[in-house]
C-alpha cells in the first residue's frame, strides 16, 4: 500500500454563520438575497446557500425595520436610535441618515417608484419621506396605538397608503390630498399584516383576533370576514399565473371543487400554529391546510405554546413561499409536482438563521454530503452541505443533546446516535427520519456515545453517572414505526468523575473512555474488562480516539496538551504542546500519521506526529471550538463552537502545489519574455514584466541602462507612462531601497525625478501607502544632496590648482559665477576685476622667466612645448566646472 501524502494546509471553503436574530427582513426583487436584521447589524444573505455576502454595521441599536428600493440599489434601515439610514448596496456605504420619529420605527415601506419611503413608529405617527432629499413630505397622525405595519398600494398610479396599528384599526391615507380617507374598524386585536388583491380594489387585513377581513377600496366597506381560528402573523395574495395558482387551480378543476367562473381571491395565511393554509374569498373556504407543522418544537410540553410562524411573503419570480419561524428559521415552500391524489406543499429548503452553541457534529456518510449537528437544543439538525440548508430535523429528546455519532448499518441504513441531558440515548434512521430505538438506564446526562466500527451492531454510552454501557441494536426490523426499548448488555463503573468521550477500536475489541478525573481507560469488549489505564494529564480529558493503524490512543486534555499513549504498556509516547487553552477535540488524519486538534482558544491546528511539528494553525472561530468532524472520503473537516459558526475545511495541499507549479511555469515564461524584450530593446515592456515578476535587481539594471543612453529622460518618461498606480507603488518601494545605497542612489534619484514630473501631486497623494514611502525618501535624499554639495565645493580647489599648473586655461567670464560661491562676501564685479588683474600679473613673470631660461638647452623648451600641446589635444584646456 502506497504511503499517504502528508497534508500541509487546509482551506476554509464554506461557513455557516448566524445571520438572523429575529425581527425584520426583506427579500430582493429577484429573490437572490435576503437582508436580515442580526442584532445591531444587517446581514446580506445569499438565499441559495445561506452564505453571508456582506455585513452592514448599522450602529443604530437593535434593527427594528428594513425596506428595499424596487431596483435593489438602496436599503433602508431603522433601529432603536430612531435613526433612519439609506445604504448603497453597491458600495455598502451610508448615503444619508435622519431622525423623524419620537420613538422606535416599527414599520417601513418603499413606494413602487422608488422615490418615497413611508415609516411608522411607536409614537403613533406615519411619515412619508423623499428618498433623495431626506425631507418629510407627509405627516399623518390619528392612530391611538403603535403603528406596526405599513404598505403602499402596489399600483403606483394610486396614491394610497395603508397603516395597521395596535389600536385594532387600519387607516387609509391619500397622498395627494394629504389626509386620512378611511378608518377600517372591524378587528378586535392588533392588525399584523395587510395585502392588496391583484386587481387593486380589495384590501386584506389579518390580525391577532384570528380573522381576515376583506375591504372594498371603492367605498371602504368590509366585504366579508373570514375566521381562521388562529392568531395570524401574515397574509399573502396568490397571484393568477403563478405556480401556486396554476397547480392549485388544476387540482381543484380535476377534483370538481372549482367553479367554471370563479371570481374569488386566493390568499395564504400563517400564524402561531406553524402551518400554511390557502383560502379562497368565495365562500370563505379553506382549500388547503398542512397536516403537520414543519416548525421545530422545543419540547413536548411546549408543543401547544409554540409561536409558529412570525412572518410570510410570496417570493418574486414565482419562486414559491417563504415563511419565517419564531426560532429564526427560513422555510421555503413550493407546490408538490404530483397532484394525482391531493394537492400539497413541499418544503424545498430550510435556512437556519441562528444555531446557538454547536456541541457536536458528525458526517452522515462517506460521501460527506450531509452533516448532523447537535446544538444546545433538543433536536438534531441535518445539513445538506451543497446548499448549507437544513434538510430535516430530528425531534424526540426532552432536553439538550450533548453528543452524537453516525454509522452505516450492516444492511446499508444510515443511523444517527444521540445522547442527551434527559439521561437517555436515541437511535435514529436517517432515511425515514424517525427514532427506531430508545435506551433508558443512565442516572445522569449522557455525555459520550460511540458506534462499533466493524460489526456495526452495538454502541457504547458514557454518562455523568460515571458508568459505561454497551447497547445491542442488532435485529431491528426495517419497518419499525415506534421506537423500541434497547437493553444494555454490559455495564461498568469506569471513572471517578463525568465521562466526556468514548471511542471504539477499529476491530471492535476495545473501547477507550476519557473522563474529568484526568485519566483515560481502555476496556475489552464486550465484558468491559479493564486493559490499561493512562495517567499523566493534569486536567480532565475531553477527547479520546484510537489510531487507525497503530496500537495507540490519542487524548486531548484541559491541560493544553495532546498525548499519544501505547496500549501495550500504557506509556506516553508523545506529547504535543501549542494550544493556549484546553484542547477539546483531536482526531487522526492521513492514516494515522497526522492529527488535527481544536480547543477553547478558538484555534484549529494541524500536526505531524513523526516530527512533533504543528504545520498549520487556523483562526476562524471567535470562541471555543467544541465540535470537530472528519470526513472519510477526502478527510474534509467541519468545526463548530460557541460562536454558533460551522466552518468547512478542504485539503488544499494538492491545489496549492499545483498553483505553485503553475506560477513557477508562468514565471519562467514571463522571464523569457523579459529577456526577449531586453534583446529587442523594448524597455517599456521589460520594465512592466520586471515589476510583475517582482525582480528589483533586473529593474535597476534596466533603469541604469536607460540613464546611460542619450535623451535618458525621454526613455524613462516613456517607460513610466505605461505604469499604473499599483505598479508605481511597487516601484517607489524599490526606489526607497535603492536610495539607501550610495552606489545605487543616482539611478534612484533620476527615476524619482522623472516620476514626480509625470505624476501630479494630487495623484501621488491618492496612492495607498505613499506617505510612508515619502518619509523614507527624505532623509537619504538630503544626505545625498549634502554630499554632492561638498563635492562641488571641493572641485573649486581642483579647478584653481589646474589653472595654476597651466593644465587648463583660466576661467572665462561665465566661470566667474561659479567661483563667486566661495567668495560670497564680495560681489561679482569685484571678483571679475581681481581675476583679470591676477591674470595680467601672471603673464609678466612668465615672460621674464622665459628670458632667464633662454640660456638652457633647447630640449627643455621643446619638452615644455610638447606637454602644452598634448594638454591641448586632450581637450583639457577649456573645462569650466559647473555647480
């Protein structure tokens, strides 16, 4: 068998975070995203996979109202601070904000034209605002209670505004006349929802008085009252031509319940019972009612007091119905496809807005498609990882579930095992989504469960009563409707404190237990005889697991360490330190050569056992990481913790290796392009490639060569004109380094001079990070210019010496300007006169000297003449130095 390739890195591919804490939400016009209130922030959530696209920190207190413009470009929000804010959804910036109400804003609606925004508040007022200007256009008073719901007439040509209040009334406001044209009084409790019929002449109002009233908008009289016998939170119109209307109409036509010329209005109600019902206004008949609620019930005792649905809306573009539950779940419904027997609704997707604390999780099968999650609730939620939606919920426990495990039985059934604070263990079948076995016998909360690995016909459980029990479930029939009572075939008092973790060996011969008493014990199955006891941890043990290939056990402890123990003699083989807090989970990877750990410090660490090395550390959680699941197929990871976040991790070792190889190959090709550009003297292209490849040495060589050419400034300007702002920033970083070295500074200063000539100061300031680079230029540039000044002053002495030696001719009138820098106390005219006098005096001694030396040999004079002639040919006679 080939050796396994060690993993070097994992990448967080998906994340399920809290995105809804209850309260307002709004769906986009195409249904692609939902804006949800999450405490004091607003989450923009992708409705396809529940991923958070963006988080808006509203800074307005708890969000109380939300609305979207018709084109989904603007988002309106209001919170307890009474601040109304307008957000641009392209840049996610606040465009404007204002205050208008004396209390919290409770309702908000945008006009179909997008130009008006209506708000209702706890101050009993209804205000209409100009969206662009932010000023109030209408101020309506009249309600005697909190105005909870508000809506414009869907027809933009009808200037009507409807508001519902806790004072049991619905008021109709005329925007043109700026007054209340009708007060609709038929409810006996707060009005919770309103809707307008498709023809625009009937208003439906639902209230907590368990009725729906239909109002004629011609004369504002009540056409009919339909009792629903439940507190209603939402009423929605079923528009003709939609999938709901067509499928329902076809079924009614087939069953003979629909009249040939029906003029009734189809509408949907949702409320405290958590069921969806479809009604027709003709005869006030309920056409459809769900048999059972899809709302998860917290416990059997609370079944009658559950709040059910808190809101419901019809999704745009015929995408179905969206219902929101009191426990922050979004349920998506659409009509069932097969209508031969009875029309029904199908739950197509369930998005969980808040998971609370993640306690434990396991992959449901080897395909890593489903993930079973236990939170601090009484249900198990099974997620479809492709859409990150909750496929179904398993309810049955009466208290919080603390642990779970999954397995595939010998006959191919997917099983889920759970342990709870209600002192019981339950065995679930995934396909039928029902409980098939119940184990009662523990005297304390069941904190650890584990399936057998080989035979798959038994499981073990550990409890806070310090005992371990072995349960047999072999022989369960496939058609069990009621859970059967499971019996324990072996029991042992294993530890002195609570049992936190259990693990069964790959061959089903041993079981290992970890406890708060700081020990781990290995027991022989099925008699539960003690084999070996591991002692050495200084705090309680949170997790134990057998190696898939070696005779050893890994333990994770509250003493911040992970240890590997030998089963043969109970000795500690290795100790791994690195976590800064308790290590809560550890699991083997890569055929036992690596393991992954997570702890209370919020970190996930990848270790190699042979080298005792922590390869990677990941910080994607903000609190304790209680749960860790490892897939069997690709060894993908799932982590969850107290921050209510579920992260999915995929092995990125191969992908990163391939990416590195691709970049290397691309770098070779680009390097060849650079060499070709150099050969072709295409300096502009060569400079761009050198910047792209991050090769500062080659870049310096290119600029050095340009500086040596004629018209160097034009060549450098041409190369710099082709650069963008990011490339200029990188170039300035290189220039800063070159500028620190005296051998390289002349090229750096030349390029910097040309760059500052090309870029105006306004554009230079806009370059991100340029201020820090400019601060690095200044001190070294000052040092370079000071050195140049000293060199220039030194050249005057050389100039004077050469003139005195008659190597070069005396300076001309132009050169006097340079010499005047050494004698600044005198004016230029005096310096010129003195130089002229000095030159005339020098000519006389030279002439007399020639006469005195005439008696010498002619060889000397010829030699002197030859030296002067050579200096003339060398072009050193007139070399005036310029400062």
